[in-house]
C-alpha cells in the first residue's frame, strides 16, 4: 500500500461526471488505489470505480472583490504574469476554500492509511496515457512533488 491517486472533483454537470468516469477508468489501469475528494455527492456507479471517496458538504465560496489570487495555474500565469490565480480580476467569488479542503482531506486521509506516494489530479484532466504516471512513481522515492500540467486538449504533460 505505497502508491495512490488522489482526484479532486466537483462534477456538478453530466459532462463533468462523464469526464470523471473516463479519468477513473483510465487511472485504474495503473493498479494504484484511487481516492476522490469532493464537495458534491457522487453517484454509486462513480464511487464503485474508486477505493475511497471523501465527501465534505462544506462548499464555501469567498466573495471579496479585493481577493484575486489563490493557487497555481500555468495557463492563467501566462496571461496575468502571476503564479496564483483561482479568481480572475473581475471574478465575484473564489472556490479556494473547498479546493484546498479537498486537497487536505485527501492527502491526510491517504497518509493516515499508510500511503507514501500520492499522485494528485484535478478531475477534469483526461489522460492519454498512464505510462508517465507509472514511470514517475519511482521518481517520488527521491522527490517530494511531481506536477502534471494540462496541455492543449486536456491531456497531461
């Protein structure tokens, strides 16, 4: 029980549920245990694709026009020349609280269950190949973090 995959998810539409289902089926081929951390109840057919599902009903938004930047996004970083942006310049709210709760809940749960390596994904990434994830698993022996970024059509790089 060394390696796991943590997916942060808020699939609030049918198309987002479909994307999550595709991602789960693809990532199951790695053989790693999968955990989904979410703030929205998941249908049973989605839950059955995971080893663990963490549901937290607190889905708080921050409504403060003066608060702009919260997390890393390489695509927004290019546009705004800023490393942190969970809320655009004209956005009315940010979902930073539930996003970071999903991360914290998932990582702490998996660590408490004995997992030493966690591959973390947002649910709206569609992987084209799991080979890189499997190859990167050994890199986590020497590195604390490996990042995956979305490129072009929603794949991982």
